[in-house]
C-alpha cells in the first residue's frame, strides 16, 4: 500500500480530462480524421500540463510539510538551509545568520520559496524538475527514481523530453508530430503516469523522514485507477 499525496490525487483528477478526450476520439460521433487529430493534439498538450501541475503541487506540498515538522532551522536539509539563507540575507543583509531571524519567519520562507520556484517552472523537463524539487525540498535527483520493470535506462526521461518537444511543436506551430498517432497515449501518456507514481513514492518516503505526512492517503491496489498494474504499484511503493 503506497501513500498518495494531495498532488497525486489532483493529478488523477486532471487525467480524467485526457481520458474523456480519448473517449471522444474513439466515439462513433467522431467521423473525420482532422477531428481525431485535433483531439490527439489537445490530449498531448494537457498531458504535459497535468505533469507540470503535479510537479509544482508536490514540491509545495512537501516543502510545507518540512516547514512544519523540522524542530529548528538546523533540522532543514542542507540544500534548503543554503537556499533559505540566501533569501533571508537578500531581504535584510543585516541578518548574517538565519538563526538571527524569528522561527516563524524562516518557516514561512521555506513555504514561500517553494511557491516562487513552482511558479517559475515553465518546461517540466528532467533537469528542471530535479532542480525545482532539490531547491524546494532538499531532495536531490528525484529523477533517479524514474525506473521500473521493462524501462530502459534513461528511457522514461527521454520519453518525457519527446513529450515536451511535441507539446511545443503543437502549441507553437499547430502541426501534428508523427508520434501523435492512435497509440501516443499508451506510450507517452503512460510514461507520464509512471513518472508521477515514481516521483510521488520517492517524495512520500522522503517526507516521512521528517514526520508523518498527515494528508497522505493510502489506497489499494495503488495505481489501478491510473491504468497501471499491481507489479508497477509494488515497485513504486519501494522506490
């Protein structure tokens, strides 16, 4: 049984939009190829949007959790200590040490830092996701969790890069990349869902090291509602 963050649940809710688009694509009322192509392009755009929203949401959620659970500033991960120290000193150079600032202020800074970073995310690639999560929560290289049975080394990140590239081509040129065919959701969509699962499992495990995450909800059998099998769920829980 694997814990699911609120961000995970919001991602699942967002994914229903893609499911509806694919249902329309296969519906008898859709007769023309241009209409099917338009639905495929819309699905691809929303796939990246749902992934980006998840990354932003989970970064803020874990940062909020850490800000509440650490006993003092020294309890923060070193990366967060460094990031928050810079924020505090930029705001008031007289504060040579964050310990000089009231406890409530640096805890607020941890939460606000995650929000500023999340708002600045505009291309949720492997490199940018790693940096956002590291700077917002202190967790380094979250993409190292992006592996599962049958996935080639580096393959999930490569598929993510292709997905983002295709989204950009659709948005900026209006054209339909060749990869957006009848099977695109099974390849690129399922990859995004697995990335969410692996990222979520890693960050829940990390967040628990600071204390119980009150809003994490356990479900069973895991990712059945996202179309993944039990074997994938067990791997995600141990990531």
